[in-house]
C-alpha cells in the first residue's frame, strides 16, 4: 500500500474563471493566482448588452445515433472538459477490493479520557465482529469539544506511545483486528501549536496519514451558537489522500465539508470515498448536515461517510449526531438518530462507475469557462 500523498505545499486550491472564446457579450477579469493563499476565486462580472445571448447548445432536428455521437464529440472537444481540472484529473484507480462493510461508531464522549479510549476500543471491536473492514470514529472523541478542553486532552501524535494513548490504541486495534481505521479526530499538540487531527491506520497498525483540519470552525449565529476554534487551534495546510486496503480515501473534518472545492480536489485525485468525522450542532445540524453530505457525494459521484459523537444534552457543545453513509448518486444508504450507535453498511465501488456512466459529468465540464486548480499538485509537477 502507498502512504498518504505528501507533496510540497504552497497553497491548496484555486478556482479560476477563464475567458471564453464565445461571442463577447460579457467581460471577465482574470487575476493571477496568489503564490501561497489557501483559496482564490475569481468572480466575473457579466453584463448582457442585449437579449441575443450566445447559445450554449445547438438544436439538432431528428438526430441519428451517428449525428448525436459526432455532436457529443464536437461539443466535448470545443468545451475542453479535460482542462476543467488543472492538472488533469487522475483516473479512478482500481481499488484492492470492490465491496466491503464500513462501520461508523457514534460514541458518547465524556470528560474521562481513559473511559473514552476504552469505550472507543470496544466499539471498534464490535464493528469488526459485525464484519466492518473500515471503521470510522467521530470528531474529538477522546474528550469534550471545547476550547478549554483542547489543550488538556491534546496528544503528541508524532512521539506516540504514552504521549499519545488515543492513537496508540487505534494502532494496536487496527493491527490485531486487521482492519483499516479512520480514527475520527483528537486534539494534537505539535510544538507550541494545537491541531484538530485525524489519523488513518492500516491493517498492520501503521500510521498511513494524518489530516489536520484545514477549515477552522469560526462561526457566530446570534442567539443560537458562537464558536471560534481559531482561539486555540491552528489550521492544517495540506489536503489528505491515502491509499488503503479498502480503496483511496480523502479525509476532511467537520467544517471541511462545507468547502466543495476540497471535495472536488479529492475527486480529481481519484478518491473512492471521503470520510468526514464531524460534530455539527443543534443549529446547523438539522438544516445542513445531510444536505452537505449528499451534495459532496452527488457532485463528485463518490461515497461520503460521516461520523458524529452521540448527543449529550448536558454538554457545553451539543452534537447533532446522525452519522451517515451516502452513495455516489446522493442516496442515503445508512444513518442513525442521535444516540450511541454502530452503523454497519456495505460500500460497493462498482456503483461509482455506474453513476459516472449514467451521468458523464467529467466529459461535460466546460474547461473553456472554468477550472479547478490543485495548487499543490501543480507546484509539485513544476518542482519535479
């Protein structure tokens, strides 16, 4: 198995609007990409001078199969779909396994760290007994989700052992049970900085990837919820893609799911599944949790798995729960309510190819109008 993709970093994403070769009925301002910014989006100002707008599609009367094929080829050529991703999207790799069971462990988290670790161990074992070959844990499962608690429960993952009892347990259980674990997230201490970090372990118990939450949860909804992770945590700087025994997986943590560019980047890197450990709250959870999961899955035609802590109404931060598995057609394959639960469901990667054949979005993108630039991959190629 290959380890996580690790490339020289100089920013991550660039969504770039291109000048079209179509008739000039609008004006677009193209700005150069920044050298190190995380995200840069150009927003063209469009002005229609009259109602005779250029047609994007020509009408063909009584088309034959041959004419449709020729038209499709011509349109694909002129629309430059292969240029909609820069560098070009990677071909979906053949996974080591086509079908497998995934386990999502929705755990009740307490202030007792030792209890949380033992409880997570038992949940992973229970999921494996039910046939799960991939087990996912929630965001911040080893202690309370609060800025006051992050420094107290933080662990030095790189040192490991006694310095990181949470990840030591994950490594041991993955090795003993011969399963892949996406270990939710815990607060990570690295020097004088704290991160919200997800670790991925392979069937030999080796740390395959470490994802530090890229987009920090800083929100303020008056009268509802206010939280600023940036008071204590530092944002990660690298998207995480890892090849595992159950396929190529992209990792995001909670608030990362709101940024479709990251999911698009993962799809362009050939992932089969995106795992988002997350703890949405009682304000945004009912409105956005399932909506965002289904959007990320259907837009990119891949699987999305989320795992939340169980709801504790007495906690300072009350989680929404509802851990879920979404298929590549945006369908809810498995979910639960807010109590503790272990969800076991089947992932069938053949559905990805089926849905991408049903809706061939990759061949229909308008590379002549827009591009998603994977700045990290682009810089890596330039430095090669």
